[in-house]
C-alpha cells in the first residue's frame, strides 16, 4: 500500500475496520490527496468522523477568528477569506489528519486488548461515523447564527 504506519500494531486491515470506508485506506497510500467532504463540510466532517477533540478545537479557533475579524474590521470579507483558507487546508490535510487520528486510536486499542476478535470489535466501534455528532454541531451553529444575527 505504500504507507508506513507509526505504530507496529497498526495494519491496513485494522485501519480499514476503523474507517469503515475504502476511500480512506486508498487515499492514505497516496502522497497527496484532496478530501472534498473535508473541504466543503469541514466542521461537520470532523464530527462525522468522530474526531471530537479536533471538532472542538476547530469550533473554538473558527469562532474566535470569525468574531475578531467581524468586529475589528470594517468588512466581513476577511472572515470569509479565513474561512475559505481553513476549508482549503482541511481539504488537503484532512485525509492525513484522519490517518493520524485512526492510527493513534487503533494503536491504543491494540495495546488494551490482546484478543484479535476483541480488537476488531473495539476498532470498529471506535471508528466509523456519527450522525448524532453532526446534528449536535448543526444545532450549535444554528444557535450561534441566531445569536450573531441579534448582536
């Protein structure tokens, strides 16, 4: 496949179980890739892929940048330019970020459970996707939008 994993306990098969999607395993084998989902739906993509810490950090950084740029500059165009730049960065780096996330989760599970069957079960549970997290993020942004429009 062409990917050297950071942890010996991480294999392509375990990562495939984690991602539950062949797209990621194939993209991880390429030197560069662009994730259209991470580009268009950055925050929602992070939540959907269960990268909750990254989701939280993105919300904080994005909210602070957006607030600072919209309140200190006469035009909102700078906030939208920063937003577009973040989306482009995540489009190009999203697959690598997800690989790093998957590797660390898989390695941790492999250390915790010696039985291969239990490992596979836990890896599948830890990975995959979460629509519930997408709904939570959507509700958060709807609330923030209403608050922002009333300021």
